C-alpha cells in the first residue's frame, strides 16, 4: 500500500490530480478509481462524500480515500458525478486509520467505514425514477403499453417519482417488470436518491408577541381580557414569572419551551386560544440533544503518591509514546487521569478516554462530568443514532475537546488528539467479536495515537500480559502504585472449602459457614455485600432426572439456557426460545429439575438464609433495558440494597464505600476454562472483584468458595504477586508458542452443508501451509460449537512469528487465497471469518 499522504493531501484547490479512489459501501475488498471531472477539481478533498455511478444503473455515495494520477489498468474509469459537501466530514487521519485497520484486521475498508460512521451520517439511498432526457416519444422505435404510458405521463408532470409512487399510479404491486421494460426502451432512468438520515431535534417554543411584549398598556389590557378565565390567566402569570419581559426583552425573544410551560398541568387548549388571540406566538428552534452543563467542582488535589506517579508518567513521555499505569484497585487512577486530561486540553489538543462498555453508565462518568462539564462528550453504545451524530458533530465543531466513550469512539472525527487513555486496559470487552472489523480497541487506539503523534496511557490494576510484556521489554513506560488512596487498605482474603464443609454437614444452600458468617457480620453493622458469580462457561439448564434429557437448540449444537423469570429456555447464540415443558419430551417423566446455579438461584438461597436482608440482582436479565443498570446502582449506592448478587457487571470500576464483604460464590468456575489465557483472566477477575471491597476506612473481606482451595493460583492472587505470576505464565506461553511470543489468527469456515464446510476448511488449510513464512497452522477442527444458526463451523488457528514482515506477507497471501477459493463454484457460498488477535 502506498502512502496516502503524498504532497496532495490537503487540497481545496485544483491539485492537478485526475483520479480519485473512492471507499464504497460494497463488500468488495478495495477502493474504486474514478475520474475527477474538471469542473469538480477544486472541490475534491480527501474525506469528502461524493456520488458515483456503480455498475450499470446504481448511484452510490462514497468517501474519497485518495487522489492521484494513475489511471486504473483493468477498467475504464467513470467520472465522479457530484461532491456532496464543501467541508469533508471525515479527515485524512481518519482515512489513514481506516486503511490501517482494514489491512491489520484483514477486512474490507467498506466494512471499517460502516463501523466508523454513525448511520445517521451515512447516506442511504432510495431508488427514484426519472424521464430519460434523450427519450423522444415520437421517434422511439419501441411501442409502449398502457401501463408504461401511465408512468411516462406522471413523469412528464413531475421531475421524479419513487417506486412507491409507481405502485400507486398503476395500482399493482409488481412494478419491477414494467420499469425494467421502460429502462430497456430507454424511456426512463432509475437512480439512487441520497437521503440524510440524521434529524435534528426541534423544540416548540412560546413567547409573547412583539406588540404585547413592548407595550405595558397592551399587556394590562390582556390581563383585563382574561379576567374570569383562570386557565388562560394561569399560563400568562407563569410565563411572566419566568420571563421579565420589560426588564429583559431578549429573554422574551428566546421564549420558553412549550412542554415546560404546560408542565404543571396547564391546558393546551387555553394556550391555543391565547395564540389565536395574538397574545402568544409559537415558533420552532433546533436544540442540542446533549445538554449544556457547567463544571461544578475543581479536580481533587493529588496525594503525594499520585503526584509522584503523575510526574513519572510525564517523564516517560519524554522518550516513549505509551505508558502503562499499574495501580492497585482504589489507588485513585481516575484522579491522575483528570490531571492529565486537564493539561492536554489546556494545551489545545483533544483527549479520548476509553472505558469498557458497562462502566460507562456508572460513577466515573458523573465524576468526570462534575469536573469537565459540557466540554466533555459522552459516547455511549446505548445512545440513539441521533445522539451519536451530535457527539460526532460536537467533536467536528470543537464543542467537545474531550470525549469519554466505548470502543467505537476511536472512530470519532478527532483531528488533533494529544492523548488517549484506556482505562481497565485488560478488559476483554475491548475486543469486537462481530461483525468486522474485529478490532481490539486498546491496540487500535495505540495506533490511532501514533497517527496523531499523541500519547497513550494504559491503566489497570491487573494489566493484560501483552501490555505488561511490552512494559517489561522497555517498549512502554511503566508506573506502579501499590497502595490505595487515603486510609483504605487492601482486602483480606479467605478461602472457604466447599468439600470440607459438605463433609461436616455445614453446607447450607451451597454456602459455606465462612460465607454465611462474614455476610452476617456485615449485615449486623449495616455494611453492604457483593456476591459474584462468573457467567462464563456456565448457564442453568433443565434436565430430566429419569432419562437425562436436556433441551437443545434446533439451530445450534448447544443446550438451551433456563430463564426462571419467564419460565422458558433460550439459546444464547441465536435467540431461539421455547417454554419449559410440563413433562420430559423424551420419556414423559415429570421429574424435571434445574441444573447448575445462576445468579437467580443464589439470590433465592441468600434470601432464605438472610430473610431480613434486602436483595438485589444484576445480570443480563435485570439490566436489559437502558436504565436497568443505572437504577440498580443508584439503589445500591443509596443503601436500599444490602446484598447485591451479580455477574461480571458488578466488577467494573464500582466504588461504593459501604461494601465491606465480597463473596465469590464459585471460585473454581473462574479457573476452569480451556484457553491459554485462563490463568491471566482468573487472576484479573478475582483481583478486580475483590477490589470492590473495603475502599474506605474498614478493611474489606473477600471470601472465595472452592472445592479445590489448594490450587496455587489462589495463593498467587492472595499474595498479590502479579510479577511472579506473570513470569511463570510467560514461561509456558513461550514454550507452547502463545502470545505475546507469537501473533495469533483464527479463521472460521462456515457453510450450511457439513461436507462443503469441511472440504473448504481443508482446502484453505493446504493453501495456507504453502505460504512461505515462519508459522504454525493448526486445524481445521470442528468449532467448539459445531453448528450455529444451522451453519457448520471449522476453525483454523495460525501462530505467526513476530519478526520482520511475516504478518504482512501472510495476510497479503491469505487475501489472495480467499479470493481464489471464493471464485471456485463449489465454495461460492462459503463464508470465511478472519479474526486477528482473537481473544
Ligand atoms: P481506581 O480507579 O484506581 O480504582 P479511584 O480513582 O476510583 O481508584 O479512587 C478510589 C477512591 O478514592 C475514590 O472514591 C476517589 O474519589 C478517592 N480519591 C482518589 N484520589 C483522591 C484524591 N486525590 N483526593 C480525594 N479523593 C480521592
Ligand atoms: Zn440457537
Ligand atoms: Zn426423561
């Protein structure tokens, strides 16, 4: 790939370039070259949206990715039809980032564009029909039938009509053949009309009409007129209470929001009467969806430890782009971020703070909002599309020089980033699994920062081994904080032996005596308790006690998960669901029981054990709606819940002072999953959950229930000896060729026919084996789940040497191989999914 940044990157005047490569939203892995017509030359800029003809009859909108003077070799290029904007909405740095992402993650640049641009800004198109200007009814050699005549008649009256219009005109649904015939007779043109989807928010406002607002006598007359009409009088009085019309006429200009005016139950029809009588007038304005807020608080003063860490970070930045801040839970990393963000903003650059998905709805955002007010944009994945467009536009216009957001906020149109901070950088949810681009936001953000010549700060109490490895090698700067802020101390751990308690008959509803005692002690002191159950690799299901039957998904090779609340069984892969049967479908027995133990079950057990405690539960089920998560947290924060049971969600950055006990219901479940990262993940997860306990004066107590308390991972977590743990794990990773010593890629082959899928996967395997780079190709093996949504899956794992250009060579060859395989008729409908750095 040539550099995008030749001499002609910023245009705005005729650059002398004759061709432009356009990124189009089509599933073909490249850009397309078009001719730049002379009359458009001065308007062509990288990042501008343009209209081009694609194929014979389609008009598409795309984004200019590159301009140059090389005519395409394989085809005759068509001219660009129009430039849609004067100021490009995508800047050259973004395009450079997209190109990098498409290459690194082996996907199409059109897919990156699709992920990057909020759909409200994307152009969608609608087919429209126009008269062909070259068509001459008298001269035409083709006769038209009566339906075709009708369409032409309509077109002679208006310039363009839609498909729907045609249906109405003819009163039939199948208009396609008629239109096709008209196109063949060269009578009409069908083209795609560009529509903008973003809709600004419009507010109706009310104000006194000019005559009355400028004339006291007139206003008095109005009051006289509404005497005995209390409803109208009430509206008038309320308006005048808020708006001193004579002292501040400019306030009357702005008026008040209609909804607010009628908020206290005033009648809309009375307002209408007032408007009809020329007293009030109503008008519309475009307003921000994201409200203005003033900062209300100065940032906190850093402690000596925090200040030292801050200074160290800055010293590292003199020679390094990236710094890893390894600070124990509760060490006050957020306050350090705040100081850094301030500094970068004061210097005139932009800042991006990335947070894991779920953490965004919580405390940290309101903490930041208090300091930064509405200079800070929030980019949430639950935002509506219109809200996203407003954040996008806010970054473009300079309203937001600081954004805190989820992984997709790396695509916002920043043009001068000074720093990207990635909080909880070890979080697996930074990786996008589906759809492409399957990027890791931490790695992509580091690249983005490099393009901006900005700094990157990775923050975590339990760094990912990749990042720690880089720090260890001296590639990243490394700063450590080993103490909590203030008087808070690290929590105390207790291992509770499930098997031993069972033997001694001390187990009650799956809880050990230790667990019960610690919870009771906390409740006695009005302190709060968090109970954690790992979601991964586990779901409750229904089983027949007599024959062993379990419910299976009809489209996937997985058991259905039992949802007590809805009394149904659901597939977590495809959403298929059915009601729990009354009796076993296999043997007719009515002895159906719930297997496994979920958060629901734990909640139930605990309410039996502690009937006086107020319970709460936080999992996928209870947080499905937009505010579910926030509401539970608010209740917990307000002390309305004593024991909160939850999955991974309760571990993310929560800072509640009254939590003194954290219980890990089943520690073994965290240790056991078959993955080279299992040790790393277990260490992170236990430490993070435990880190919610005892964040103020009272020391936290962490109870881990286990059948196997001698497992030495527990010992390492309890000692908090991250470095020793890292060293041992690295020994294995090196020996067995795993990251960070190699680069991993996973390729999944998918087809609805088992045989085709298998054959395609083997064909791919043979081809990949021939690529001449240092590598190991494993597989193909049946996917861990062999069938999903009726597609059979095979997986290949590739381990690439990290040296030289191994990766580039392999990826380039792979692209050719896949193109080649796809062109074979037998494999035409096979799907290949490439995942770079799978996790
Ligand atoms: P971390 O992100 O490292 O887990 P936090 O930033 O959440 O830690 O800090 C833990 C607690 O200590 C928070 O309640 C925070 O408000 C408080 N805190 C941290 N630093 C300071 C400071 N310099 N001044 C006052 N309070 C602080
Ligand atoms: Zn399914
Ligand atoms: Zn049965």
